[in-house]
């Protein structure tokens, strides 16, 4: 018996059951279209309602078929290894200094284009996981002497590192974001008998507060369908 002749045909992509991630992806496209003026508020509300009720991937595609976001393809090019010429000022916009002490920048704050961090027998923490990025490129110059500089970034940014150490540790987890317009964070400097550590903060993403609230509302609505 030829089992291949009797095997059921694989379902087409459009017939696959939609996941919460699929619905969130389409909801993001609709939100972008509303912000760009491609949809009216009533059209947006009507389509979001349909997205929440959709059962298959094909049903979801119907709501964004006429929007440019649904037809964008390809993988964004990797972030360059150095900032764009003229994009970053020569002098720091902000200095974070810890001498025999500690200094912290965290929470909802505006990330400047150039930040210099100095830890001398002290510790500096720069947490960008909830920061507001007004510029796409941010440079952090980190200097650690018998101290530590820890930098935490959102998961969906690109990171580049170029630094060194003398009897110390200078470690940067480089990565590329899947989003073409995501911020790019460049970290360089030196660690002398100290440490510089740069890594993503799990579960944190660049997002506007209102966007987060809307996601929670939509998920709450979905639970009651």
C-alpha cells in the first residue's frame, strides 16, 4: 500500500488557526494605519473587532490586505558598526559619574545622543529598558576604574560594542533588531581593573505607554469573546 497516496493534504497557510501573536501583528498594522491617516477611527475600530473574532490566518489577512504594511517583506539590513557621521555630538549630552559611590539612570527618562559614564571605585547603572528614544542612534562611552558600569537595553534594539579592558572585563552582547527603525546603541570605552557589561533586559521592549495600554485593553476584550 502506498501511504503517500492516502495522506491528507497539508492545510494552506490561510487555513491555519490564528494565534494571539498573529492577532497582535495585524492589530499593530491597523494601529499604524490609523496613525498615518489611512484608516478613520470608525474603520479602525471595526477592523480591530474583526481581528479579535478571526479564527484563521486567512481571515486576519482580509483586514490588512489594502494596507502597505501587509506587503512589506525582507529582513532589515544589519545596523552599521559606527554611528552615522554628524549624527552624534562630539561632547556628551549627559555625564553619569560615580566616584566612591553609585549612580543610576533608570525608569522613564529621555536617552540622549551621547552619554558618558565614569565609575571610579564605584558603580554606574544605565537602564534604557523603559527610556524614551528621541534619536535612533545613541552612544555610551563607559569608563570603569576599579568599578563597574552596567548597561541594560530593551530586547528590540540593535547593539554594537567596541571597547577594551586592562585586567578587567568589557563585555557587550551585540545584536540586531528585526525592526528597521529600531534604536541603535553604540557602547565603547575602557575597563581598568573593573568591568563594563551591556546586555538586554528580558521582557522589555521599546514601546510607547499608550501602545502598552491599548494592547492590554485588546487582550482583555479577547478574553471575553
